[in-house]
């Protein structure tokens, strides 16, 4: 009897437990993907994510064709109805998938599993996305962790995750295939083509993911701790969108890092690497989302619900457009718009500016990132924004307010990053690149800059904004 393998955010053939389970028998396999954005509720994929999804599905379809299989696509408002219809059309007796952890999807999947079993179909789900299931990681008193360091220490003490299985050489096919929608009919690509920068920056798909990982290990792993905070240097792996869509899994990253380190004689230190700790932060984000499912919409620390946020649409638009007048902030926002990605250090700087200099609710920023990031991930996006806002787990205290000028000077000292993304400042010397409003007129004139014309003046006085933010914080402390 045929098995339906329901692909979701696990768009790869290697290290895919649901596919591996289906392959244990010789039964035909029908790989399917159901595009059902209405079931995501408020968190349907944004524009950049849809662009990535289109290309990732194309890559997965090609990988399946190379194994004499194919990817069946359906657009649906009800995944259960679609699964039942496909099961009937294929004569399937079993449906398998890999788990997701967003609150709305957990509730949906539980209903689907129950309904399929009531129809006599065997169903199973598996973990392809995490090193450890969120419900298996507990503190000594049995409660969920809310601080990263003990969480990751505990995770590192557990047994290594299973060694990833390779992609199958062949996937048994049914005698007849069900109908499939075309990839274009899912309408994932933008109607007005704004994605040229994304195409130039990324190669979606499992092949692109593994090429990035191999290049990172060979070229940047040894320098990661020192370079990871410098946005002008190629010091990070950029694997986050590939991880989100499941083109590569954390087990694959874990074991690739282990093998790379062992070849270099690093037999005891690889587990403590800063790079794997960043994988740990992703695990921590999913741990928190699972145990505190309200946090995408509400602060984890309930007293922050009293924070007196401002409403300032023009200021938000200037921030989105990279027109704040603070070069490191503007460089980050322009990198985001052009490539669908932003360096993590700059994510913190831009978020701090929106929240603490402009006093805009962190959820507005999270929504903008959700629509513009190719790695928009509900768990990681929520953790990041609540961390900066001081309202989440293991959060930076609200009174830790990043000064965008000093942050730029510290992490982009020669202005490489700013010059790339804010080209109107490219000719300004290092002394003034992060504070052009303080540059003498001779330096501005020599660089061809008239503040307020080619480049805006700062939209706030940071010192005054910092004092206003600290006064606003008193409402939380009451």
C-alpha cells in the first residue's frame, strides 16, 4: 500500500526521518506539499519567505526527479481534506510527516492525526528540525528553561543526536501519479519583481545549504568567535534560511562540525564551539515557543504589557527604509530589503533603535522582519525581538540601550559594511562614517554629501531618546 510523505519545513531528502520511515517498506511513496497559508493564521509566510519557498520547492522537485519520483503540489484551505483526497486517489494506507512547533500548527496537526486515524489511515510524525524535542529538555525541577546558558549546558550533556541518514538513491513510485498543481499556480513569486537582490544573494535548496556549510567550515569556522560580530566580514554561516525551510537539519550541522573538528585534531573542544552555541540558540527559541506559545503576541514578562509604546508611522517608515540618519542602522535595514537577510549583530542594533530610541512596540518590528526576512522563523524572530525589548527569556535588560554610533564604530570600524549598503556615505573618512552629522563641512563637501539631501540627519538625539526610554521603563516597574 502507498505511503504519503507530507513535506512541510523539511525540504530535503537526506536526514529526513519521515521519508526514511516510509522507505523501510517497499511500498510506493507519493511525496506531497500542501500550500495552505490560511492555516498559519497570523503567521502565514511573508513575501521574502514565499520567494524562498518557491525556489526551495523547485529544488526539492528536481532532487526527487533525479530519483525517479516527483513532488505533488496542492493549494488548499484545508490540509486534512487534501490529505484524505490524496489518500483515496493513491490508495494510500499511511501518511507520515515531520513535526513543526508553531502553536497553530501543533493544534492543526493534532486534529489531522486524529482524523486520519479515524479514517483507518496509519499516521506517524517525526523530529527532523531539532537536536532535542522541546518536551524532553527540562531543568532540575522539571520546568522549562528560561536562561540560555544552563539550557545549552544541559543539551550538550545529552547523548549526541543520531547520525544523519544519506539521501536515498531511489524512491519507489506508484504505478499512476495523482494530479499536481504547477509550482507557478501557488503564486509564491512576487507579482512585481523586487527579488533581484535575493536571487543574487542566495541559492535555495539542499545543495546550496551544504555548499554554504562546507565553505563556512573551511574558511570561517576557526575565526568565528572573533568575526561573528563584524557585519563587514564573511564570518557567519548564513545557514538560517536553509535551516528554517529544512533544506539542512541541525543534526547534519552538528555531525559535520564534529567530523571537521576531529579531522583537525580538535577531539574535545568542538562541542563548546561558539558556532554550535548559535545552533543552540535556535534550539532555545523553539524550547521557549513550545512552552510559552503566547510569546509571539505577548511579552513573556507580563509586566512589560504596561510599557507606554508610541505610535509614530512616519518614524517607522523611515526606519524600514533605512533613512534613520544613523549609518549602521540604515545599512542593516537596506541589507534586509535588498537580500532578505541581516547580520545578527545589526539585527540587535536596528531592533534596539526601533524599540528604545523610537519607543515603538517590538511587535511592529517583528512583523516587518517577518515579511522581509528569508529566514523568518516564528521561534527565532520572537526570541530575538523579546530579547532586545527586555521582555523575554534570558533577555537583555531594557536599560541596556545600544548606542548606534558606538556600536558601528566597534563592530564596523573601517566602515566596510556601511559603505556597501549606504553608498552615499562611501567617500566619508573612517572618523566620520558612523557620525556624519558631526563631520566638518569640508569633509562632507569633499565626500559629496549635503546632510538632509543625499543622506538624512539623525531622526532623534540618541542621548535624549535614551533618557526618554528610561523614563518610560518606570511604567513597567510600578
